[in-house]
C-alpha cells in the first residue's frame, strides 16, 4: 500500500502522542497535528485522516474538535512495520496486540 509522507507522519504522531496509551486507543484527531514526533499543518489533518480512512487504516468518529481517530488492525500492522525499529516499545505492542 502506498502512503504519502504526510500520512506516514500522521501515523507516527498517532503512536507517539500523549493522548492515547497504546496504538489501539482513540486519540483526538487534532493530536495528529499538534502532538507527537512531527508537526503537521492543522489545516491538512482532515484531508490526511480522510485519506487514511479511505485506505482502511483508521476509523474516525465525531466532528471538529470532538473528532477522534483510531487505528484499524491494518493501521496497527502498518504502524508496526514502519516504526518498530525506531521505537523499542513497538515489539511489546506487537506481542500483546498483533499476535
């Protein structure tokens, strides 16, 4: 599956934000821009999240400041594939949630 650099950055922000405990919890969609390893222009987040949802990588709920995003099982697998060498704790996540 092809993903853009901004989608990759948003996925990394998802797994490194301060609002969710592990990559299978919901996080505020705004956190994908403001919180995490990368800084993404807030005006681009809705398009990025929409694209990730169309690809089956995230689920979305709510609107505006109340919107949340959650990785699907496919999104969790892709996040692991992309970032497991960068973040040691991803191996524990894989063993616990993707086994």
